[in-house]
C-alpha cells in the first residue's frame, strides 16, 4: 500500500495505491489522520483509482475517518473506485455517508 496526497486550497486529496486490507489498515488510518490533523481542510477526497482491492477492514478505516471528521464538518468524497471496489462500497452502504466525487 502506498499513499500519495495533494492539497489544493482547503481540499485534501489522498490517493490510495495497492490493497486496503488488515495488513495495512493501521498505516492508512494513521497516514490520513496525520494529513487531516495538519488543519485547514474543508473537504477530504479519497482517490481510489489505483486501489486494486479492499475488504471489510478497509470499510472500517473509511467509517472511522468519517466519524472523526463529521463533528468537524469535513465531508469525505470517494473518487473513481474500480468496479470491484465500487461493488464492496455499494454493498456496504457507505455511499450514503460518503458520496462519489464527480
């Protein structure tokens, strides 16, 4: 798992590359939290275009970030998941709280 990030004004874009599963969930969680805690963002976009696999642990990472950012009024949008990841996200119902970015 690799993570790239880019900040544009008050938007933080985090790109996940590889597989998001139990073996890297703590790393992903800490990396996103550290980037968000730098402050000043009003929106988090998670780019999933290079995410090849995600299991229920990955859903847990996303929900944990949502619970952490919702009280601060920071929405999370999910960008370009591949069909396999999109199916997992859709079945989990996560799009109800984290919409797809357009």
